[in-house]
C-alpha cells in the first residue's frame, strides 16, 4: 500500500473517531433511547365508550336542569330547559372525555358533538315540518278527486270529496318549465363565460350576478308587472310569471355552475388542448360532461327557488280555480299561491286543501330532485354500473378489432412488429 493511501486512511480514522480524553481508554457514543410512538387518535369511528359518555352526559344534564328548574330558581319554559340542558350536557361530556383522553382529543370530541347536534336539530326540524304538513293535509289528500280535479266545484262549504289541486299542479309545471327553458341555456353560457374567459367585463358580470342572488322575489314580480304588463300592455299570464321566475333562478344557476366549472381539473383541459382541440370544443366535450353532476345540482337549486315562490305569481299570473293550459293568456295559479290563499280561509275544508297543496308541492319537488339526480349521474371519473359495462364493451370491441389486423415483421428485422394495412376493411 502506498504512503499516500496510508496517510489518507489515517486522516479519515482521526476525523471519524474523536480523540480520547484519557490515554488508553476508548469512549463509545451513547445510544439515545428511541421515542415511544404515540397512538393515533381515532376520530372517525364510534365506540361503545363514546355512546355511554353521550348517554351519561345527556342524563346528567337533563337531571341537573330539572333540579334547577324545580328546586333552585323559578325558571319556566320548554326552550330555556332545552338550552340549559344542552349546555350542561356539553360540559359533562367534556369532563368524561378528559378522564381518558388528551386535551386535543377532548377538542375533537366536542367539535364532533357540536356538529352532530346541529345536524340532528336540522333533521328534527325538517321531519317536524313534513309530518305537520302531512297531518294537516291528510283529510284532503286521501281522496282521489284531490289529485284529478280542479277547484271549480270545490267551495268553502263543499266537502273534501269535491274539488282538487290538479289545476295548480298544471300551472306550476307550465311556469317552471318555461322558466327553466330560458334560464338553463343562459345560465350555463354565462357560467362558461365567467369561468373560461376572465377579464374586466367578466368581473363586472360576476358582481352583477352576485348582487342579483339576494334580489327579493317581490322586486322581480314588480319589474315584470311594470314592464311586460303595464308598459307593453300584455295580459296577466303564466308566461309573465315564468319571466319573473327566470329572473330569480338565473343568478343562482350562474353562480353555482361557475363554481362547479372551476372545480374541473386543469389537466383535463390541457390534455384536450394538447390533442389539438379548440377552446369551445374543449368546453363542449370535456368541461361540461366532466361537471354534469354539479351542473344538475345548480339547476336543482334554481328550480327549488323558483317553484316555491308566491308573490311574483300573484302579481303577474293572478289566481284561478280552473284549468288553464295556455300560458300566453288568462290567469294561472301555482301550488305555493294556492296554499297561501287557501290556508287563510276560515273554513276547515279550505285549510285542509291548502295543506294538501303543500303536500303535493313537496312530492313534486322530490320527484324533480330524484329525476335530476338520475339524469346528472356521478361526478367526473366515477362510472355507474351501466357506464362501466359500456366502457368494457367498447374496450373489448377495440381489442377485437386490433387483434384481427395481421401483423408482419419489419423489413429491417427490428424487434418491433408493424401492423399491416387492412385492405378494404375498417
């Protein structure tokens, strides 16, 4: 071994091993003990201990509130009792969780309880509204004539076996269909403009759309009443009501669709541009199909806003008790307007008919929502069962078509085979 190599090895050894403090003794590095791994916090699973804690805290909160209401302070009222019980429940639950968990775990459990409580309150309120409406309208909706007749022969003194709400259903469907036929194309085009063509003008349009989202419905009705009916001299009709509904639902569709279109991954559009597609072809064949489910949700939100309006229809379409299939002339009523006018009557039969109209409106909204969910399908990249089967069938057809093409070796003897051109076959 050369002298240079020995010198290098010696220098490396002296640099790697520190010089001992005392001659003749060797000091080894002290190995630090490994830190004990902390167990992962489980915040997504419901355990039996969590259920016992919730039940125990709820029982303790209710018991303490009852003791305070009956023995300590002269409180009264159902709402104060519920609020105070909930406050004590949260406090007791935090104490129980703190016995077995860290401070971070306590915060997680409290946040979970608070959000779940809000969800339960909203669910209870929704169920209460639906059940109350069905109970009040049940005497009317059990009769077949309520679904197949109008109110021409159903007066305040007539029994519930006479008259129905089919004329209001017809009017509601005609008006909302015209409004959606106008609002959907305009809304989607405006949303595509805001999402794909940014600029000073698009910022102005977005500001106007956001301002129109909070526009009161009575203002929309007054605008159509002043322009279409008074200024232009057109009669009150379902078309005028459809115009007012269009003004209300258009900003909702535009704003919701704009948000959905902005969520489409940029690499999808970049891949389309890389393949040579134009901007509008990318919008039609990539952007809109990828966000179909979200666009249907935007349409549902707009429909739910327009189908439940009362004041614009009262100003622009009036009220009637008979069928009117012509949206261009004559008064036309809707289910919300019929509900509003009937529940104010002193007759019990008319009140039952009004709540029955509300039940029909809820059923109609549910059917429209279900239809939109079916038509919207799943989101981008998520195939349903039928879509997956179609994709597999297409893949098999392409594979069979490629496998039928004869393959010949290249003339230069390379390792790759070149498919021979088909003669007269496509």
